[in-house]
C-alpha cells in the first residue's frame, strides 16, 4: 500500500510540474511573441531584414556557450549526480571562452575583412551583442531549471516571466526613443539583469536536498556532449530554410519568411513544456 501511495505521489508531482511549466511557457511565449511583433512593426521590413537574419544566427553562436548543459542539468540536478556548482562552473568557462572568440572576430580589424566578403545583412558587431543576449537568457533559463529541480516551480515561472517581460519592456523603450539596431540589441542584453539577479537570490533561499558531485569542468562537458549535439541540431533544423533563403531570395521575401517563422515557433511549446515540467519527478522515480 505504501508503494502504491508513493507511486501515486510521484505521478501527481510530475503532473503538477508539467501543468505549472506549461502555464509559465504559455505566458512567456506570448510575451516573446509580443516582443517579436513589436520589433517587426517598429523596424519595418528594411531594418527587420538585418535583425531578423541575425536573430536566426545569434542563438547558434550562443549555443556554443550552452553546450547542452541546461538539458544535462534537468536530469543531473534532480538525480543528484552533479552539483549546481559544477554545472555553473562549466557554463561560466564556456561563456568566457566563446565570448573571447566572438570578441576577437567581431571587435577587431578581422571583422571588416569578414564583412567585406559576406552578405550585406551580416553585421558582426550586432551579431555579437545579440549572441550575448541569448547567452544571458540561457543563464536565466538555467537558473530556472535549478529552481525547478529544487521544487520551486512557481519561482522558476516567475524568473522566466521577468526575463521575457524585461525584454519586451526595454525593447519597447529603446524603439520608442528612436534607437538604432545596436542600441536595441544592448537594451535586450540589459533586460536580462533583473531575472538573473532574482534567480540567483531564489536559489539561495531554496537549498537542495541533492547536492550532487562537484565534478571538474572536463567531465561535465563530456557528459553534456551528446545533448549538446542534439540541442545544436534542434536549433539548426528550423533555421535551415531561413539561412538558405537569405542567400537565394530577395531581401524582402526572406524578411517576410523570417518574420512568419518567428511567429510560428511558439506553437511548439506544449510537448516540450510537459516533458520538462515532469522530468525532475520522473528522474527521482526512476532512481
């Protein structure tokens, strides 16, 4: 009887986790959709042509600093196999290394030589700022995963809501002030600060019962490598058409396609949210 009750409790926990995660994802995706619509409307087709294409490429650059560690954390933190410190140290190491490479390419004379032989929309400076924005957003989502694995599901949703709402608010403020593309990108970077501060504070207030092993960076990255490949393919798959069109079609046609694809992506949230919300409870049950 006790075993049946335990399984029932785990199932209820997994269901509740999925429901909370799904609700948070719906709200955050709606805010992201509003941000995209705002940027498209305010920039117009000509300037969106540049931002839209860079918006496609920047997450691929930022993924090198992520390297599947967020997906690894979903299982490892719930199971207690790796510590948050070990995962955060690996993320920080990659963040610094990738950031150094991006700076060398985008903020040195090398940028001019690269841009001379590249399409007109490729502005390496703006790409670097947007990659920083997506990398910092990834840190916010990583803190949310850590909170979820500590049972603080509502707090995770709050961090994600502030992360997306901050982007909408600062993008609106930048566009209203007549900011250029670089200023808009920097506004998005600054928008991540409140969510990162809140996430770090909430983690201190919610200690874990599964501290995990404080593994070295190399071991953490080896464990994350298969998920890094999967995450890279997942990011690349909906972008292939946009990247091909950027080279083969007229700018206006490609811009309209990129805008439509950015509006379509939020529809993919349901299965992902259900799975990620249930994962901590299911991981502990499997053990």
